[in-house]
């Protein structure tokens, strides 16, 4: 939910017209999870080389802006991800004090991010508007990175994600809602800065 939260904050200044396409673009890079047998390399490819330097990643994201509302949303996702590990992930790792590959570490990380997503979904006033736009959107290909079918499957999965039972989640220990809220504002500012919008 962090990606659409950032997208909501920048949409008007980016002058997009098709809300459904824009919001779908803002979640689309993660549609790689719909590809059977997707590798780590596939994920890096769908995120346009996110292992590169910050400058390279910035240039990759900028190259998508304005080509379509969908690709503009896609670029917002990339910039949001660019800073996530530095601004949120690093603090999480410091608190957990283990390698990210550790199974317990990953479990704690996804527990806390799922809780944050659930809190955003249940409390943010923009959620009905974004979900209505996503309901009316249809998957489209992200150039040679993702197929329209993969994006469509991800759209449907995200629309129904919060219908599942989350009672297994434990209280958040490492990533707080306040940190998530701060990050959303930070990422929105970074998007506008990188895309040259005031």
C-alpha cells in the first residue's frame, strides 16, 4: 500500500489523466511475482536494474515519465523502491541484527510490512478512490519487462489481497506506522524532485 499512497500524493502534479492506468502502473513492477519460476534477475529486470547506482536507477525511472500514465505510475514505483531499503530497510536490519537472508528476519520483515499495509488499507481516505480506479483498469504490458497478463493477474490479486485472514500477524516490532507515514511523504517528495515537478 506504500506505492499507491505515494502515487496519490504525486498524481495531480504529474498531470496524469487515466487514474486507473496510473495507479496500476504504481503497483505493476511487483507483478513479476505472477511469473511462474521468476528469478531474482527477473525481479531486477522488472524494476529496471534496481541493483544499479542511485543515479542509474534515477535515470531509468526518468526515462518512463510522460510516455503513458501507466509508465508514469511505474516510474513512481521505482523511485519509491529506490530509497526504501536505505530509509526503512536499514533501520529494520539494525534493529533485527541479522542478515536479511535469515528466515526469521524475512518473516519479521513481512509481518511488519503486512501490518503496515493493512493499517493503510483500513485507515486511509484515498483507498476507495484508488481501488475503484484499479477496478476499472486493465493490465497492460510494461514494454519488455512484464506482460499484460502478468500485470492483470497482479491487479486482481492486489484488489482482493485484504480479503484474506490476517489473524496470524503478530504486533509490529521493527517497522512502525509512523516510520511508514514518514517514508510515504519522503518518497513523494523524491518523486516530484526527480521528475522536475514543483
